[in-house]
């Protein structure tokens, strides 16, 4: 048994069909599902049945596009299954297993005389959905042993699985647990008193600017470095500076000592181009498993352990996973890729 949200009935049409002809199709005016509701208006027997029971007493007359009382035969109904990800369609399906004889979509949403604004709310009112207590309790319980990072991961996983019917309720009740560690990390972000001073000056300058003043009017006062504030508020930059420097430094020391002569030569060449601000394009090639990625990792660790930024990119998703903090070049630099029949990634 098909069903659909209001005005979302399925229609099949050809590529060149005229839009008016498409809209005039009988399946638009009367889908199996909307005809069921129309039958409920005129037939009192129909109103005793939920949708899935309908085919036991009624048959669908395809030519006329209406339901008629069944005279012979037995049949059972089954409603198409729907993923919870589809939201309202999923909740409508739940209601269809409960509501007898509705004559309109509005009536499906009606519980004890009250019309709800969504199928989800109607499910709630009927007690068909759990309250979110079990999720709230689970997050609170996990907070005894898990860090804030782990809890945020848990909440994100619950969101991705669509397991919570009212994620906003869980969020409001648990955000303080989920926020654990963020304040601490933000404090750590300001590596020096100078950065903190700069940000404070920046905030003061904002107040002054709103009142047509500026710190520049006070000759002896320092002026904030606006560029560094905007970069410290830039999420991408912050993410790249989020590495645990002592850990990275340790990795770097270990890897640097292990470099082969050939790797070390390349490493020193590239590092000197960086340190002397010369820049350059380096093409490192070699047979598989000869240590190219090991070299990238060492270079990345060397640069990151100085608190600088490395953007590791690869052309394929799998290769990018092998690089520390790697992303595909397309994703990182938002390279447009026109998808046609003949397009391919070189
Ligand atoms: N100097 C080194 N000291 C210790 N282990 C190393 C060294 N160089 C490479 N390795 C190790 O050798 C293995 C292969 O290296 P890596 O993955 O860097 O090779 P690759 O050239 O990038 O391979 P592929 O081309 O197949 O992707 C890894 O396990 C790496 O840790």
C-alpha cells in the first residue's frame, strides 16, 4: 500500500510530456492513499479500519481509481517501509498503523480533538514515541567515564542514526555535559599572554568603534592586531592549529631519527625552502612502500610542531586518510568538479 505526504503523490511521466498533461493525470487527483481517505468520508464500514486493514474489506478499482467493498477473496495489506531519516513520512507511517478512518491529512494529525502541526507531534501525543529520557540518561551516564569529545561523538552518532525523535530535547538537557572540555581547550588556544591581550584590546576597540571612537586616538595605547584576531576566529585555521604540539614534537623527533639518507635529503631540501620562505614545488616519487608517506608525515610533524599550518591533500579519499589531517584536494580547496558522463578524476 503506497502512501505519501500531502501533495507528494508519485507520478510517472515521460521526458517530453507536457506539464499540464502530467498534472491532469488521474493518479495526481486520486492516489490510492488519498482515495482511501475519500472512501472514509462516504463509507461507515471503511471508517472502522486502519489503512493496512483496508484491503481485507475493500478492493482498489484501478480504472475508476476508487475503493469498493470487497465481495470475494481474501487479501492482507502491507504499507511500504520508510526510513526514519525521511522524518515526517516515517511518522505518518507510524500513525497509519493506528488511526482508523481519517478523511483528511489534518484528521490523521488529530489526537483527542486537538490537531497537531506535524505527524511527529501527533505520534508524541498518542504516546507512540519514547520520551527522550533514555538518551538523556545514556549521555549523563557516559559522562561519568567519557570525555566531552567522546560525548559529542556519541551525540553526533545518535543524530546520524536518527534514533532520537526529539534531538532538541536531548540537546537542551545534556549540552552542558557535551560542552565539557571546550572551555578548557579555548583557554589553551591562547598560547601566550600577548594573544589574550590582543583579543582584549580588539574587544575594547569594537566598543569604541560603535561609539565613533578608536584606540588610534590614544597615541600611547597599543592597537590590536586585527589580522591575528580574525585568523584566531577562523574555524579552519583554528582546526589546523588544534594539534597537541608536545605529542607532535615527540612524533617528529622519533621519525626524524628514523629517516633514511635519501629521505633526510629530501626533508632538508623542503624544510629549507619553507624556513627561508622560498616556497617551491617538489615532486617526490618512488616505488610503492618506499617511504613517501613516511616523509610527508615527518614534514607535517616538523611544521606542526612549530605551531604552523600544513594542509595535507591527496587526489583520492583513501589516500587522504593515510595522511595526518588529510583531506581530498577537492574537498579542502572546494575545487569545482563538473560531473558529466565523460568526466573522470585523473
Ligand atoms: N625511514 C623509515 N623508518 C622506519 N619505517 C619507515 C621508514 N620509511 C618508511 N617506513 C615504513 O615503511 C612502510 C611503508 O612506507 P610508506 O607507507 O611511507 O610508503 P609509500 O612509499 O608512501 O607507499 P605507497 O606508495 O605504497 O603508498 C610504512 O610502514 C612506514 O612506516
